[in-house]
């Protein structure tokens, strides 16, 4: 494959990698004319990760590479944020190289054969979920709520009643948080707090997070800004009878 080079803002790229690598071990990386995208599920099929970031390579044709995100172990990604100039991303046959303009402190991510990676889910299936009940909350508030509930249990109960969304954790003294207004029909669903903590960590680049859910259906958690869009689809933990 011909060598591919493009430049990105270091904080944008670091956030993209963090949003993906916390839940995914390996995936295809789709490179289009001005974006790169990951669209895949976690190894246990509990969470779908859809992350897209803009770049400036102006590729003439679409390329797909396989990325071993585990090869990032040992690198301090927060150091990438400290680079003052745009980073250069170079894709070779066997690895992806990330470096500042000076060429120092190079980070290498191993590439693998994309044909050997599990099939990606069908994007059409997500369209049916967009009709879910919707709540919007500030990202820092969402993270604070998730971490608070994680201290009391492993399953988050999400309910909506009379246009208000509530998060609840079952424990000796059940705790409940009023998350805000909810647009749509009343619903009740249960989700993994372990996964929601990882999801919250991948959203700190944005101001607001949009949450969509319905009874016995996956939760969609999404956030975006001018350069980056991240969306997670988290399976329900168990069904409401």
C-alpha cells in the first residue's frame, strides 16, 4: 500500500484514540477523502463504537487498514495533547506512525490485516434506534452522575416518567438522579455501569451529550464538535417484563 500522510490537531487525534481504544482491541480504520472512522463492536458485542474525525490529507481514494489498538499500551496518550503543533500521521504497510512536526517522540500503532478482523455491524440497524426517547445533558454532569452511581452498583436503571429522565442504582439505599427533560414515550431500561464509565471517559471533548433509550432497547450515547463525532450504542443489560 502506498504511504499515506496527513496532519491533525494533537488534542483531536488523542481524543479520537481514547474514545476508541478504551473499548476496542482491534478494528478497521476507514480513511476517506477528509475523514477517518472506526465503526465496530466491543469483543463481547455489548457496545458499538462509532468514531469519526476530520483530517486534511485529501486522499484520492478510500483506504481501509486494520489497527491493533492494544499496541498503544505503554504510551502516555495525554502526552500527545502537550504537542504544540499539528501532528503528522503516516500509515505504512505494517504500522501507523504519529509524530509532532519535529519528528521526536514518535508513537507507533501496529497495523494488522483488515480481512482477518470481525465483520462490522450493519449501519442501517442504527436508523431504527434514532426514534428512541432523547435526553441531553452537559458532558461533565453526565460523567459525574455515572461515577456517582458506579460507587453503589454495577447496573444503571434508566427510566422516564412524565417527560423527566431518571438514573437509578439498586443498593441498600437506592439512589436516584434527575437527569433532565426527556422527549418521547415513557421507558425503563437497564445498562452496564462499567461500560458507561468507559463511555463517559471518551466524551470529555464535547460540551453536551445526547442520550437515546427505550424499554429493552440499546442506549445511544453521542457527542460531537466541529472536528470529532463519537457515538456509542450500549446493549441493554436485561429485559423489563
